[in-house]
């Protein structure tokens, strides 16, 4: 049962009407990534074979816009990572969400930040890093600064390279 009178409303419609969140949701649609309700307490998850982001629905009303932007970008980062590295599906198939390798989580955060830049969502690297758990934040910052600054400054956009149809 959907909380707070959300019965009959699609999950898509429950997201805040913020232009940056809407840009990320449009990218979900372009990438053919679905949304569904997460049944795992306080967890957002991406399932690569189902091409679905599982959303912890209460966050849509209780969390900040910054949190929502980062979590959606992170989950889309997973989608991008699994699309470009399909071998990861077999490597993670038997793992539970809490057993995901640090490298996969870090890659999703790196891809997520690149997507924010591509979509012209004004989020500084410092603010983004502040939203990430300390155990992974240093790795994400180092990777972005070492391997992706040239891409972030380029006119070519990562989201333009996506092969999914609108």
C-alpha cells in the first residue's frame, strides 16, 4: 500500500517537480530504465537484468532535493556501468545488495557525477562528495579528478553517447 495517500499515483508522479530531478527521470526513460518501489528498508537499488531502479518511496517526501539528485544519478550510474560492462551482471548475479564490490559502487558514483554534468545539473564535486559515505568518497573523488576532468570539460556529453532510444 502506498503511503500518504499516494494510492493510484504512479511512482514517476511522486517525484518532486524539480527541473533537475525531472531531467534525471527523463534520462531514465531515454535509457529505458523503469522505476518500482523498493521493499528493502531505506534502500534504493538498481537491478541490471530487470533494468529497474527500486526506489525507497518514503524518501520522495522526506529527503532533500540534493539527496534525491545524488541517489537517482548514482542508480543511473549503475545502469550505465552495467550497460557498458555486461560482464558485471554475471559477476554480481549471486550477490546480495550489501555484498556489491566497492569498485562497482564507486563506478556508479563516478558515472552519476558525469551524468549530472552532462545534464547541466549544478552540483559541485565537493557537494557531491559530501553526500557520499566516507568509506567510498575518497575513491570517487580521486577517480573523478584523475580520470574524468578532461571529459567533464569537453563539449561531448556522456548522455549523448547512450545508445538507448527515447
